C-alpha cells in the first residue's frame, strides 16, 4: 500500500500537496495538465525529489533516506530507458545485478523474460538496432526481472504510434496481472487511462487528488479535468 | 536538475581531494617562496611595464587568433573535402610543439634568412622583419589559431541542422542566416575562445623574448626569472607570480561568466547542413592559406631534422623512452584528476564554477615558481632530484588539466542528464556506474583529453630543468643539451623525433577513444 | 623460502658496499653533465683513483646553479659546486656556504688569481662570431659594429650568462659611455634571446650576421665539424674574460674527497678533457698542450674584467642602462 501522508513539495513558485493511499495491486493513472505536477508526484515516490513536508510510505515503511535504486520501485522514463552502449541482454540484466556479474542461471532468466516480451534471440543486439516498440519491450523485460512491487511509468510510450502504444499498454496490464504489482502511470491521454487503469489521480492546481474510479471520473469529470479535456 | 535525496559522499570526496591537490600545487610553491623570502618585496616601474606588455601581447594574440579563426572555422564547418579529417587533426600540431622548435620553424619561414625573405630577395626586396610585437603575436597566432578554430568549429557544429533547414524553409538567405543563427552562436563561443588563448599567452616567455626583438618584450614570466636567478629575490618572484595569477584569475572569471565552448564533443566529422553556402572558392582559398601557414613551419622543422633523425646518439632515444613513460604517467594522472573533478563539479549545487575556475587558473601558474616552490617544499623531506621524473609528470598533468576539464565536464554533465536517473533507479552507483555508464560513454572525450595530456607532457620541458639528474633527462631536455653543446643539427633531429612522438601519442589516444562508434 | 637467507646476504653485501663507497656530490650547470659535455669523462677519470662514487647533479646554468645552492642553504647535498663564474663569485662568497679550497697551484690564466674560496677550472673570452664567407668588413670594435648595418643576436642578461657577460664587457670597456654604445647598437640587434642556444641556433640559420658567443666557438666547428668557416671578431677595446670556478661547500660531509676533487680539477687529466668538451681554455695548460685547431684561436690584446667587489653594483647599473637604451 502506497501512502502519501500529508505530503507537500514546494520549490520556488511551484507547490504540490498529496494526501491519499493507493491499495496494493491497484492500477492508477495520473492525469492532469502539463506542468501541473504529474512527474513531481512520481519523483516524490522514486526519491529523485524529497517532500518538503509529510511522508511517503510503502507498506507502512517511510521511504525517506532510501536511495532511488533501493526502493521497492521499477521506473520507466519518458526516454533514455536503455543504455545505448550496452546490449539488450545487458540492459535487461541490470534489473538483476547492477554490476552485471551474472550467473548462468541469471542469463537463462534473461532469455526467459526476453521471450516473454517477444524478443527471443535479440539479446546480443544494441538498442540502436531495435525499433521503438522493441526498445519499450526491453525496458519492460527489465522491469519484469526487477520484480519490484511498485511500477511507475512516466509516459514511456508517448513517442509510439496509437496501435503500438495500445499493444504496449496491454502488455503492461498483462504483466501487472502476472506479478500482482501496483502501477502508477502518468498519462495525458484519457484513452490510455480507460484502457488499463482502475482509478485516476487528478493532478492540478497544486493538488494531487485522491484516486477516483476511472469510469466514474470520466463520466462525471470535475471542473479541473473538464478544463483539461477541453 | 533534480535535487538528490541520497548521499554521494565518495565522489564529492574524491573530487574535493583532487581539487585540493591542485590548489596545493598552485598555491603551495607560492607560499613556500614567500616563506623563504627575506624581507618584503615591492614591484617597481619595470615590473609594471612587464605587466602592461604581457596584457598587451596576450590580448592582441588572443584577439587576432580568434578573429582569424572565425572564417576558418566557418569554412571547415560547411565544406566537406578530401583530407578534411587530416586537417582537423593537424590543427592540434602547433599547440603541442615545444616552443623553441616552433620558433625555429617559424623563423625558417618568416625570418630574415627564411623562405619568404629569400623570395623577396629574388625580387630585389628587403627581407621580412619579424622581430617585434608583431613577431610575438605571429608566433602566438601560429600556436593558438588552430586551437581557437577547433573551439569555434565546435560551436558551429552544435547548431542543430533543423535550424538551418528552418531558415532555409523561411527563405532566409545570405547575411540574414548569419544574423539569426551564427551570430548568437559566436556571441556564446568567442569570449570563451578568446579567454583560453589569452590565458595560454599570459605565461609566454621564451617566444616573447626571442621574437620580441629585445627587452621591450619583457613579460611577467621573464621578470620572475630575473627576480629569481639574477637578484635571488624570492619575495619579488612570488609577488610577480601572484600578479600573474591575478591576471589569470581575472581572465578566468570573465571566461566562466561568458561560458566557454567545449573542447570537442560529438563528432567533428559531420558538416553543417547549410543550404546556402556561396563562395566555395573563398572558403577554399582561406583553408589553403591557413594550412600553408600551419604546415610550412612544420615542414621546415621536418626537412631540417629528418636527415639527422636516424643518426641520433643512443642517449637521445633513451631520453625519448623516459619522456614516453613520463607522458603516460602524466596522462593517467591528468585523466584521473580531471575525471574526479568533473564528476564532482556536475554534482555540486554551489561552487561548481569556483572549482572549475581553479582548474583554469593553473594556466597562469609560473613554471619557474612552481618548480622552485616544489623544490623548497620537498628538499627538507626528500631528494628532489630522485623525484624529478614523477614531479615532472605531476606538474605536466596539472598543466593539461584545464583542457581535460573543458572536455570532460560537459560530457559528464550530458551523460548524467540523459542517463543519471536511469542509473540511479537501477542502483548503479560508485564503480559500477563508472564502469558501465560513464566509461563507455566517455571514451571519446577521455581519449581526446588523454591524447592531449600525453602530447603536451611529451613536449614540455617542465620543471625538470630545475632539478635534473644527468641520467634522467627527458627528450626536450636532451634536445636543449644538444643545442647547448653546439649540436644544432642533432637537436633538429631530436626535434623531429619529439614532434613525431607527440603527434603519435595524440593520434593514438584520440583514435582509441573513437574506435567504438557504437554509441 | 629458501632464497630468503641468500637475499638477505645480498642485501648485506650491497649495503656494506654502499657504506664503503663514499659519494661525492658535485652540483654543476646542465651542459657540463650532458653526454656531450666534460661530465662523463671527468667522472670516469676521477673514479679511477678516488675509490668513490662521483655524482654530478645538473641545475640549469651558472646563475640557476647558484640560486639552487642558495635555496638549499646549509643543508645542501652538494659537496662541491662547479660552474660559477667571475660574475657570480662575490654573491656566492656572501652566502657563507663555501670553504677555502686550500689548493696552491700555478694557473695559466690571463690575469692573476688569488681567491682562496673559488678555484678556476677553465676560462674564455666573450666574442662576436661570424661566418667568414658572408662578412667582408669585420668590425674591429663596438663603435664600428654600431655604425655598420650588421645584424647581431644577443642574449638577455637576466636569463643568460653570456648575456650578462656582454653587459659587463661594454661597461668595462666604456664605463660611463656604455649607455651611448647601447643606444647606437640598438638598431643592430635583431633580437635578444633567453639563452645562448637559441641565439646560436638563429645565427646558424642565417637570422643574424653575428652572434654573441665565445672566442672558442669557431674552434668547435673546426675540430668537431671540420668547418673553418666561422670566426670570432677581435675587438680592439679588449674582450671580457669569463673565468669558471668551483668551490667546496663548508658543511660537506666528505671534506677529504672534496679537497681531492678540487686538486684533481686542476690536474692534467681533468684539464686535458676541458678544451674539446667544454670548449673553453684550460685553467692549467695540459702537458701535451692544446689540441690541434686551437692554434687559430683569437687572442685578445686586452683582458677586460670587473673587480669582484664591484660586480654586483656594476651589474645592476649596467642592466638598468641596457634596459633603458633598448626599451626606447
């Protein structure tokens, strides 16, 4: 269970408040206007930003003081999710060991997850030799290996075409179901949210609102969301 | 950049250590001289005249180098031709040449007995008069025009080609392209290039004297020399060294304030996709003239020395071997210092500029004062002669640090901006991050820095002249010894050996960094 | 680990060998110790008889050498300092670092020598050297040089020994008239270099008609290169004499060896090495005389010198005059 306990973050003129809980296994979309604080919310969870007040807790434990990589979290960024100078297998392997000193069993594991995301046999390639969709799959394969209970997506598929994006979202949904992980997904597209999430956190006017059931929020959008959707 | 919620103490620690070492190497010798000085020193009218001449020649040299470099860089930026890569590599040559060798090469072309004077003689005209302020400036332009060209070329290639396409699509042509795209870039790049050249010319001494035509061309470094060996007035030597630092610090402050271009970065191989590039003949002529200006003195040095290259005494070759190991040690030290400082600088929230400027300040350090000061510090505790080679390597490393920093800081910053969070999220810290994230992506700038550091160390006489041991002479010292015992021909041969080794070192490491283009 | 006792034995032998071979440290200028200078031959000859290890340490030129010794002070590692010249001996004496040499020998110098601290090992005259083929009218004094349109290259007195020598030369020959001489020479001076090597190199490359060097320079070309084309111009106001000396450090821990070296320095063996390695005149004429080639040496009619106690004052005044004249 992910808890924002009276969290506040202020920097210069920007501020964001959050005070709500996301249950384990939930799939939550984070929606709102650009510059409203969607990425800030995620960064408070990952640890790239520190709350100026309040606490972020996972399963009752305060995450403060834990380095991003040591938190129970996998993250996919908007871009630069793969190291261009490492092979596909190495990029995936980083999810097991940061120093890449892998055992034979672990190499086998990499092969297995690559097969799971339909990239069997491409382990030796460098990212430059892959298509955009394939690159996303590599990142997802690593996420699978990391096997962290909380998954954060910061619009990693925004550069893909609609069909490819849907395909990736479906894959994410499947993987979430398989692993039982909790998902927090930033999106600016209501269709994405409707496709795979159960609830929506609306971020705007300096507040990240508590999650509302996805169908309900789009059926009866609050004023802020109406303004955003246009 | 995002604020970090976790500690990065070891990197900051290493970087701070490297910075402190650097500071100690700059300020320690100065302090030692003051400590040993008897009585308080004051500067006289002659010293201020030296300060004025130093500022004048450095300003002129830097201004002319930079102004000439603009059209040359533009020509290189927009033309693709056979030998372009070789020409860009050659741009590094004058910069890494030992000064006396370069002066002899220049004289062979521009001197009273040089090629141009000989041609004028056939026409019944008097010989060129190279000696004077204009001679000093000519030599400094020879050394630094290529460097300035490289810095400015970088600025051109950093303009995204989309912008050239955009102005083309808006049907903007000719001068207006310059106004919209090139002039803002030049405004960013020129002050920095100017300041780098200015700093380099600040400590010039042998060149200024040899081509300056007499004591009018007294620089601060020569005044330091006089204070130290003529009057043995350590206090005045240290005071003059401080004045030199002051000039350097002022220049460094301005330089950081106006932002310096990177030394290299993503490939110099591409050309600017400028859709309107008229006057091809003009660019061609310009490049020919500049190549001639750079190549002719180099060619003279080679022609002069080549016949003696293979009949050099064995001791010259063993000195070359020694110089190679000093160069490699110096290179390793420079790269490690620069990398640790760069890693720290990009993580500092405050004071990053200060740390960087310390890196530049070494350019204003007086080699004589550094040598003498280190001697004073070391003498009570160790045998400075036995340490001559390691000290030479360390001081040489320090002198190439500004260039390594200029290259590495932006590169590390780039990598951290693109991949820092990914690495953080995967818990790649410390050595793992260095090995798997930074090292592979830094190979190009590291190769360039390493090559430059090795080549600069190879050609520099450094502090070894002050505490040499007959059995541990470096190649430049051995070359000077040949000259000092009338063996000018063999010295010319040694100069070719030196030139060849310096350029090879640069080429090997620079190439090595580019070998894996799979980035 | 059976080699351990053996290794220990070697170490014992090695360290006792070191303890038994005393080391005599001689500081000198860099070109003396170079492979082409007198250093290697002198070292070999002295070690034949001294039962010691002679260690040369090079430090720039004469002035840098003195600065080095002054930096080290009483704790200097030097036992003997070799390579100071008559322009430096007074300053060196004032440091109080040197002890009397105690050698009594009849020297072959152009002037009488009575210094108890510093002992000469060679000497020479400064002179302007030219190429015989290229100069039809050779100036016979500074005034003729000044009125000619010949181009000369000299060295900066602040960074070079011969450069300072020229300053003292003009001052010794012309006294208060020296500034006028420098005024009139200004348009003949192509440039002033940091050291002798740069000037001489420029002269050989044709940058100047004459170069400030030594009367012995043509002899080098004659003997080593079989080139008789270089010549030193004889000036009728006389030539400035440079005498190179060595001194024993007072605090030396090898006083006997140092004395032995000072005596060796004016012996036949050492003096025979000097002419064709240091290209200077021996302070004590070797029994076999000078090597072939030295017979063409220009011998000045007048030897110019400066009284030792006048050197510093004269030097400072001459430098000021020189700077004034050439900075216009």
